[in-house]
C-alpha cells in the first residue's frame, strides 16, 4: 500500500543543544555531510513519498527552507567550472518531490502532537501519512529503512504503526516504553521509573498515522489548553487514547541503529557511526 505524504516537524528552539542552536536550527546540525533532517527526507523519498509537509519555525531566515531550494548562483558556478558531479550533490530534492511549509509560532502550543494537528487541518489530510521527526534517524545502509519497516508492518490503510527499538533495561527510562502483544501496541509509558520497566522495547519518533489517529491528534490539541509551564502536547497521549478505543497500532521492528542528534553525546555518536561507515 503506497503512502505518498509525510509530515516532518522541525520547528522549536532546540534548547537542549544551546548555544549552537542559537544560530543553527537543530534539524540542520550536520551528521557527516548532510543535515540531520535530510536523512529522514531521503529515506521517505525512497519509500515513495512525493509530498512532504515541513512544520518550521516562523523565525526568519529558515535554514531548512534554504537548504531544500535551488541555489541558482551555486549551480551556475558549478556548471561554469564543469563540476557536474558537485552539481548533483547540490540538488537536495529529487524531481517530482514537493515540500510544503507550515509555520509554527514557538510561543504558541508546544509538543509533538501540535505540528501533526496543524498540517492535518491546513491541508485536510484524510489518508495515511508518515510522521518522522527531524532530529533523529535509523542508520541501516544496505538494509531495510525505518519507512520500509513501518510500511511492511501494516495490513490496511486503517492501521497505524510505530517503530520499536530494543535498548538496555536501564536506558528505557530515557524513552517511551511500549508493551506489545501479537505485534500490536497495547501500552505506552513515557520515561517510566526503573522499577516500573516491564519491557526493553521503546518507541522512537517514526510513525505511520491512519486518518483516525490523525483526527485523534487534532481533537487532543483542541480539547486541551496547557500553559507553557504545564505540559507538552505529546503525540503519545492521543496515541494511547487511540489504542484504548480499539485502534490498531502495529509495532515495526528495525535492524538498524537509532541515531539521535538531540543531545551532544548522541550527535557525536551519530557522526562517528555515519563517517566510519563510508
């Protein structure tokens, strides 16, 4: 079943990576010779996505937008000097792939459910979509990508999917623990206490969301009015509600390595892994 649309949230200040994120957007931090977000973009394109909905900050200039548009002056420079191989590298988006931009006010509602809700309403999304966040990715050169694993896991367009990654028990407390039965999500607990850990399987920010799950996200954002110091609008809250209502969320395994650029340690490790494999 082809899925041709994807939502990639890349707004936010990236406060965990200050001071560098004062001048470089978190999703644009380099891993090897590419920005973080481009690993997700290229993977989704290979999986058949033709329309990407980027949720960006309303602060200008937007580095993500600049990266994915043609740089005419650079192209002319490379052509004039016969550097055709470099010209291909400078083209960051394949023909036939479109990026649509939605601006999110950083001072407004905050959390992973908000950008999904914004895109769903602005573009009237009523079909399954990938939702990949822009500061992490699965590294699996020569193997199955996260997008391919998610696609393989669902049986119909009414089902959703989430990527599951095995970690050491003591590391579960840093993530969202998931319980699985017959390949389906039964429970999700964000950053549990170590004494409450019942599974070494955690979720990462890679999803396929069915129309009903997307609607659950929209309703959740509209139904709540959290203040800036209350809590985030977490996508896992409406996801858990969706499962309780009987919605099917498949848990897709991965043989790749989860790389996270959100922390200094994770970003350094991601660069080590990517650069050492070339």
